[in-house]
C-alpha cells in the first residue's frame, strides 16, 4: 500500500470521528435552564412601580415554558413561550381591598419551576378641595367680578353628588389628578341671603363646600368724603374705589366732578374734583353709583367753608390746648439771664454730667422736641429755654396739638414770650419764625404754612416781648415749630423762649 492510500484512509477516519463527536453534542444532551430576571416585584396601590411605570421582568429559557398560575388581579401579556428571552409585562388592578396584598407568578419549563412574588400596597385615598367656603354677591359673582371656582386634587375619580339648583358646575365628574371647577350662580332675587352645599365624592372620601350668596353686588371703599373750601383734603385730591359685579353709571351734584361716568365689572378708582365753596358755610352733596342689575351706592360729600377739610372739634373760644411755662426747668440750676445778663449759667441737655442727663430727660418728658439736636444748642435757664450758640441755631417742635380730637380741626391763637440774648456787643439780631412743618393748617392767612420773620424788638436787659400768631385748620396731624428764622448760618442768633400757650381762637 503506497503512501497516498494511507493518507486517504487516515483523513477518512478523522472525518468519521469528528462527525460522531458533533452528533453526540445535541440539544437533548445540554443542561436545561429556566430563569426570571427578578424574584420580587413591589407595586404601589395603582398597580405601578415607584417610578410610575408598569412592572415587567424577563424569562430566559433554552426550552419551552408556561406560566402555570398567577393571581386573578394580575394580568400578563404572555403566559407561555419558547427558548430565548421573553419580556413579561404586568397589568395590575388598583388595590381597593383595604389592606396590602401579596401574589405570585409561577413559571414552569424543562422540569424547572420559577416563582416571582408580587406585593401591592393598599390604596390610601387623598382628596383636598379649596376653598371650602365661598361667598358670592347678588349677581352670582365674587366681589372681584369673577366667577367662583373650586380647586381639587385627588388620587381617585371624583363626582359631584349634591349641588343646589341655583348653582351650575362646568364639570360634574373627573379623573384622579388636579381639576378646577367653575361655578355659575344665578342672581339672588330672593328677599334675603341664601346658602347651599356642594358635595364632591372621591374614593372613600367626600368634601362639602358651602356657598353663601348675599344681596351685595356694589361697594364703595368709603361712605363720606370731607374736603376744604378749595376742594382738597389737606392738599391731596379725593378718591374712592368702586367694586361692582355688574356694569355701572355715576351721577353727582353739579359742583362735584368725577373722572369716570361709568364702569364695568371689577374694581375701579374714582378721582373727584370740586368747585370752590365761596359761601360762608359748609355744603353737602353726593356721588351715586347705579348698577345695571338695580343696585345703588352713595358717597356723601361735605365741603367746608374753611381751609381745613375737617369738622371743628367743638371747643369753645378760649379753650386752652397747651400752657407751657417751663417751670420744670427750675430744679437744674439754670440762672435768669434775661433779668440779669451777668447770670450766665444755663444747663445744656446734651452733656454727660448727671445734671445734664436729668435735664435732657425732663426736656423729653415735656413733650416738646429739639428742632436741631445735632447742633447741641438747647439749654435750660431758670424757668425758660435758651436756644442757639455760635454758628448753630435751633427751635422747639410741638409734634401734636394737645387735647385735639383725632379727625377734628381747630383754629388756634399761639402766644409766646421771647427775648434776644444781649451781650457786650448788644442784642443778637435774631428773628422768630412759626411754621407748620407737617399736616394740615396755615399760619396767619389761608395760603401759607410759615410766618413772616417776627422781630423781637428788644435791646435792653430784663424785658420779654409777647408774640401772637394765628394758626388755622390744625388737626391732630399738624406739627408746629417755633424757631429762629436764621437756621444753618454763621454767627450768633441766640434767644430765649417762655410761656408757650395755645388757645381756641375766636372767629
């Protein structure tokens, strides 16, 4: 046998052996396997995972398989399959059993059993509404002119089970989530206020919303306006707000002028102007608002014959509002410099000595204030005040007219005694000014809040000059200042003040 034949026989044997080997490695001889990608699935009450998705898992097998059992509340997209990998999706009903529940999915194939446990939380109903109390006006709208609404949030379907016949809702049912219900309320044509309840049920919960419908539908922010003879309120214009749930028109007396003759649903601001009152007594008028649904509101107008818009406080002429004689200065040891210029001791109220600290406390307790505390030039003499020093000037502030009733006005005669500081070079060339620095009022006439400079007119020791100023239309908001006319200037403008008095002026 030659070599070529031997090689042929050898190759044939190898081929035969390989065929036998391959044939012996068939599927029947491989190890069987069946596996699920997870052994436990946890679900929320709604049948979804924590991330809000349907649960799923994979089955891997090298043979056929079948799901032989699963709980009735679990639905699967596949219940059998062949070799390979298959995705199984679960559809699970809401858990309305009142408790957590557990189930399982059993998979069998190739003699192998796999179990996937499924746990589901019970449903806890969540339901909220806002508001729970609603008040609408006669027209059926809110005071803003808008329809009433109810906002709700729930994890169950909901429906309105009870609603008054005079209320209509734009939706009666809804699904879980958030929703807004808009209410249409019929006009209240009854003789009085009416109340009804809306009941909304969601899951095991229910909510009651109480709706009250009054007879209102038109409001003004104020019922009376007082203006002065020129038609202003302490220099400001008169305004008021109208809030209506229907369209409206405005009418008024001929001397009253409004910037709007009509308006629509909602809130609007009305600005008024007035003709001057040239008479000697106050006059009254009104602004009337009429709505298209028959409602009416009035704002009374009172115009005085004075520069003040406020009613007089009714005090008799000569009534004393203030009588400051400064006797509280005596305990601190200041001398009478006006009577004798050689007695030069006065007590500063801004020092650190005990007597000066006590003097400041007494000054503060008196109720008057220092116009220029930074100048530190306020002093207590024997029974009066000294004010001013080199290059610094001040005065007193009366922050409020004592005993004047809030909301009332008065005319006052302000009197006081003054004297200049007299030194070796003669009397300081100081003059006095009275000024209303805050609030209503005028000085000496109807047009000014500040007086002309008042000359003291003294050049010798031992004398005081009495001064008088008329103040008109003061209220509890009026602030009066008595000061040296000279303020913030270089030089000496020192002076003394005593016996400040305020009395009701005669007409």
